[in-house]
DNA sequence: ATCAAGATTACCT
DNA sequence: GGTAATCTTGATA
C-alpha cells in the first residue's frame, strides 16, 4: 500500500535515477486533508556539475545551488527568466552537485487545480490538458511550486514519489537537452516514447 | 553599485 | 520559426 520511493532510490548516480524516474508518480499534498495532486513523470533532464558546464553546480557551491550538494532526496527549485520556477530532484551522495530537471508530466489527479493555476479556469479542452504540465516552468505553475519549496525533503509526506513498473529500455528515448548553450552535446534528456505530454520531440 | 545571462513561455508571423 | 517579457543571481568594481 505504501510504495513511496525511499532515500536509496535518490542517492544513486544521476543518470541511473533519471532513467528510473520515467513513469514514477509525483505526489503533492499540501496538508493532511487536502486533495492529492498526482502526475506521471514522462520527461526529465540530468545535470552533473562535475563534468557538465550547463549545470548550475559547475561553478561550485553558491547560495542558490547549495541544496544540490546535499545527498539525494531533496527538491531543488530555482527562479529564472524573471518569471519562471523550475523543479529538480537532487540525486547522488553528499557534495556531488547533481540533480534532475522535471520537464514533462501526464496529469493523473488534480486536473481542475492545474487548470486553475495555469489558465485561471477549471474547465479545459483536451488540447489545454496536454498543455498543463508539458514544460518545466509549466509544472511549477500548475503545482504552485515556488522558492518556498526549495529544499523540500522527498522522504516526508508533502511531496514524494510513488514507485511504478520500470519503463522498458525500448520505450525510452535518450537525446540532447533543451534550452542550454553549454555542454549541448551531452545526451542527458530522457523521455517516454510516444507520450503526448513530452514537451519537445527529438529531431 | 552595476551588469549580463538565464535548465522558459506565450504570442506573433 | 522568431522574439519580447521580466528579475534574480553571481560576478566584478
């Protein structure tokens, strides 16, 4: 009944966790009596400051990125482009500086809530449903994730992941990442093949 | 104190 | 396919 992912899922190598994150269920429950918002992770990108110039941690520890240097199992939420928040899953052991950007999700429950947060209305079309969670900043807007959530412990009860069947390798697409200018050649974006909620298909 | 860049999105043609 | 919007962060002085 309780198939929440535990610490040891997160403390592994960032690329292994990134691949395994596909298909897992992201859960956010604001308080004990509030509705559970749930969505299936369908697209992620790995960042590793040790060898990856695009990672926020490539420059070393700063006030913004310090949570990425903790051991795996925390949320890293950052603000960018004057408008947007993006959420990441911290991975690895302490001082690794690795994390995984959540780029695309398939809504499971809380669709009216996502719709309200994204479009200020509760009833949406099928086309708008696809547009709820198919981008890193869209996910944060839909779940209302902002800087208050930076450092959230994923082993606790507010935000966590539920296990699910592993996605077979032939259903996973591995390709280059989106929206970066450095280390563009690293094939560290992973998504579920033929899933409608992926933000952008590989060329 | 000032500056440039940014793990994006929505809207335009 | 192109780009304006918008402001925090980290670096430099």
